[in-house]
C-alpha cells in the first residue's frame, strides 16, 4: 500500500512542478495547490498513523497507554493547510491585481517595462 501512496505523492509533486513552470498565472496557482496537497499527504503517510486512544497519561502512570494516536502529524497537517490556504489566497489576489493592471495572464507579458 505504501508503494501506491508513493506513486500518488510523486505524481502530485510532478504535476505541481509542471504546472508551476507553465506561463499562465492560473496554472501557477493550481500548481501551488497541488504541491501543498502533496506535502500534506506526505506528512500524513510518513507519520505512520494508527487508530488508538488519545495520548493522555492516566493518573499514576508515566506514559500513555499503547496504542495511542500521535497528535503531532495532525497538528502539522492542519497548520500546513491553513498556511497553504493563506498563500493561495495571497497569490490569487496578487495575480488578480496584476491581471487588472496589465490585462494579461501570461508571465512573459508581465515582464515588459513599457507600461
């Protein structure tokens, strides 16, 4: 099963990088989103998630009772989702403003200094 997830994550990274290298602004935004999804999925798969009890230490014990769920990967993924959403919102607003100013969504047309 890990082999299938490795192929899916690799395909998401490859598609994201391919779309970032395109000249259209919309494709760049979609590529950033795909890279974020691939990173979240990678953290999720690598963390070796298990179904178990919450990681609470009972009174009188020194460690949680196994099996317990590790909350760190879930917190990292949630943080990455929020940061990724913020970055995507910023790029959408930035590129929308550039499109209004220059009237084009091609990166090469935005490089001209004649305007």
